[in-house]
C-alpha cells in the first residue's frame, strides 16, 4: 500500500485527525479536505486511490452529491462513506449514491484499516487487469468499455458504482451461465463467506439501471433455487 493516496473528506477535524493517525504508519499518503469545494479542487490535481467521505459534511446529504461527482469523474476509484447514520435505509441510500462501502460512526480504527486495506488491494488488482488498449464487450443492447470502466445501453452511458460495474462486467464476460450467490461473492467480492443478501441488493441495483421493467427482468434473470444468469435473447 506504500504511497497510495487517500482523500479524507470530513468537516469534523477530530475525525480527520483520527483517520490520519490510523494510517500514519502504513505508508499511505493521507490528504484531507473539510468541504466539497476543497475536495473537488484537490481531486482535480491529484490522482487518488480511494475516497473516504462523510455523508453530512456542512449540509445534510452533501456527501451524496460529492460521491456522485467523484464517481462520474473517477468511475473506478473506490468510495467509502463514514456516517453517523446507521439505519438500513441510510446505508442503502449511501450505496445508491456511489459508495462501495458504508461505515457507521463511531467505528473501530482496526475495522476501518482492514476495510481500507482490502478495498485498496482489490482496486490495485482491477487496475492491473485492465489492458492499455481499449477493450469493449458487446452483448445485445449493452456495451462495456474495460479501458474506461464505462457501461452503455443503446449507446447511452449508465452511471454505476465500481461494485455495480464489476458485477455487470462479470455477467457480461460470462453470459448465459447460472451463478449462485456464493459464486458471485467469490468472483466479484473475493469473499465466498460474505453476506449473500448483498448479492440480491446489487442485483436489484443493476436491474433498476439496465431493465426496461425491473420487476420483469429480461436480461438479468433469477434462476429459482440456484442463483442468477445474464441472458441476451
């Protein structure tokens, strides 16, 4: 992880200081911002490997706006939300607004370090797998550009979080195959023992973005008792 860069965006100086201390001995380079304007300015000049964002910032839900902005500019860079909101709907809203993970305050420093470390490792693996020339996968009305990590339907770009994009790429690279939730967790999350319900949540996210009628999916189908399959008729 040496020399990888993290931008911590939080208007609470205590949280910023705590985060900086947590990673001081890891070799990571920690940058700090206390507002959206500062975060946008820094990210326009420095290439980051991960963003740690507060949901609230100065105004309610401003973290969502910043996450959407960063996701549009840096579709591959992981985003972790730090938030005092711990209700299930708060977490879902955070994920829907571009975050890859959502950590509630107060949090364990060891847990934060473990989550950041594992996320950065996966991010580095993804970057290494990307080839220097443009690779595009075409499947029916869909296209995935592996160089820019961008997804399109009928030539219209559809914004996705990095985890949504990874899941969509996995399905497009393996069409007409049925995968169990455990297989998807292993291939997309690199964790076969993870929470199986997480797969269902992200399947629903994808259906809401790629299907004409998410309640009657044409492409991303449930194979009852087994798992899911991506099919182009």
